[in-house]
């Protein structure tokens, strides 16, 4: 019997400047890692330890990321569903992310809200045309099989054998990253 899959689109709403003022701009440090242990090499950045569905919207021009977590381990949160089987579910998750930004916008968050229709268009088109890649990603996530794929339209997917999946879509000027983790009690 397969374990229930949980999607965590940040229940805990956080707006994070990802880097200290003295650091080189490196938005890769703004993460929603679900691993219990951090690498000893990590010296700056962020990590959401108990998030099982997390959405990041990265703005490289402003060295900023907005993070929403929809579900925490144990099924705590307003949207504790699983990774959507159809990639168009990513559009719905992004709309929820924007609703969190609207409820508590930062200065850069307001810019993201203003661009949200354009960003939604990128997510919709990329998801639609790269559905076969997303389907392989979904299957690998369910089976806990490692996978790394890039679609022709820009959807990228990384799945680990530990029960995590990351789906990345470039929607200029932003990068949207969906982090999914297996529901853990």
C-alpha cells in the first residue's frame, strides 16, 4: 500500500530576504528543504524543515524570495493535498500562493502580485506543454525513484528516493519552485 502523499503549500507564511547583506546574491540558498538534517556546509540561507508542500517565488533582480507553505508534517494546514497528478494543478497552487501574498504583501511581494497574471500564463503554458515530463515526475515521486528531467518548454523536475520532488518553472522575471514531500506523521 502506498503512503499518502502530501503537498505543502506553506501554511506558515514567511517572507524571507534570502541572503545576509554581506553575501553574494545566491537565491539557491532560499530553499524549502524537507530534510531533517542540514549539511554542515550550510552557512546561510533558509530551510523549511517540516513543510510537505512549499512554493517559492524567486526574484533574482531583487535578490528576494517569497515562500508559502501550505502544509506541515502531520497534515497541519489549509491545503494538505498531495502532488497534483495533472500539471495544471500547479496553476491552482500558485493562485493560492498569490492569495497569501495579497493578505500580507511585502514591497517586492506587491510587484509579484502585479505580475501574477503574466506569471500564471507562463505556468499554465509550461505545464500544459510539458505535461509528459510532469507525469514522469509524478510517477517517480509516487514510487520514490530518483529522477531528473527537463522539458522542452522549461519545466524541470527532480525527484529523490527519499520521497521529495521539486518542480521548477521559469516565468520571467521570476522562478517558481514547488517542493513536495511525502506526508509524514
